[in-house]
């Protein structure tokens, strides 16, 4: 199994510790792990030009930096998004990266290779915000075409605490082991769900009279408007 882990914080804290628990489980099962740490490895803000959507992703002013990241995503069987909860959401650094991938949402130009991949969201919060953070990241992955998106979130009740000191750490380790097993199974299955197929069908209809030529040309070239499918 090839894993691409996007870690949305440079802080060596709870999120890092819990992400490492998962990565250790996967490594023990023979996984190859590639990792991107934000903002160290990507620190650009989307400038809102919409060139990616309207004229092609290669017209993004940051294409030189996003293209190699997308290649790394494409090679992975499992994509991990990991982040602490900051003001009820993911870190700004992670959101800034995700903004650069708007063009590959199902409504625009989804990538065939995304269908059948598995996603995993890892998050830690002090008190609240796990649910809405997972929801935001899940919607990104789902709209890239990924059907099986797992999540693991903890509420630490400690600001700047260290996971290793928590009374719940054994429980967390156990939960991580079980969750990692489920994730590994879904990587093997490469399932494309009815929900993903349904969404693809809806966006196919919208592309038949598409408002954005770059998108509708892409769907035509793929043969998706003539019955071919990416899954
Ligand atoms: C800028 C900032 C904003 C935060 N916002 C929230 C929040 O909205 N909800 C919450 O429950 N915890 C919040 N926290 C606490 C962190 O989510 C929590 O301590 C988390 O485990 C930190 O992860 P880390 O150790 O990986 O940095 C915030 C912490 C920081 C530094």
C-alpha cells in the first residue's frame, strides 16, 4: 500500500503523535509512506484568479508547486489529511493547499485515478470542532471522487498538551489499531460507492450543457459524455 500523508501542521503535538500512531501501524503492514508537512512544503495562498478552473490547472500561478504534489496524490492508494482543529476548522495551511485543488472536484475535472482510492482524516481538538473539521475534509475528498473516507478524531481537553501524557493514551492506541485495520481493508477493496457513481451521473448531466468549456471539453475527451466511466 502506498500512502501520501498531508500533515496540516508543523507542530510536534497531538495531531503529529496520533498521525504517527497510524503511520506506524501501516508501516508494520509494509506500507510505503510519502509525507508532506504544511506549511513547510507548500505555503501558497490561492489568489482567486480561477485560472485552474477556467483555463486549465497548468495556468495556476503556483502550478510549479502544485503539480508535483498532485503527482504524489495520484500515486497513493491511501491519502491522509491530518490537522488539529483551529477555530472550528482545519489549519489555514491545509485549507490553502485544498483551495488549489478546486479544479479536480467532480463538478469540474475529476481525475480517474482518484476513484477507488481510500481517504483518512485525522484530527485533534481541545474541546470541540472535530465533527465540522471532518465534514469539511470529507467533502473535499468525496468531491475528488474518493468513496471510502475514514476519520479518526480525538478531543484532548488540553491546550499544548502531549498525547503521551494522556490518561486515555492506551485507549487511543487501541482505537488507532482497529481503525488502521479497517482503512487497510478498504484500500484492498478499492470500492466506488453508489453515492459517488450517482454524483458522477449528476455532474455528467451538467457537463452536457456545460458553462465552462475547459471542463466540458475534458469530459468529452474522456468519453464520459458518451457512456465511458472513470471507474
Ligand atoms: C490557534 C488555535 C486555535 C484552536 N482552536 C480550537 C477550536 O476551535 N476548538 C478546539 O476544540 N480546540 C482548538 N484549539 C486547540 C487544539 O485544537 C488542540 O489543542 C489540538 O490537539 C492541538 O493539536 P496539536 O498538538 O497537533 O497542535 C486551538 C488551538 C490553537 C493553537
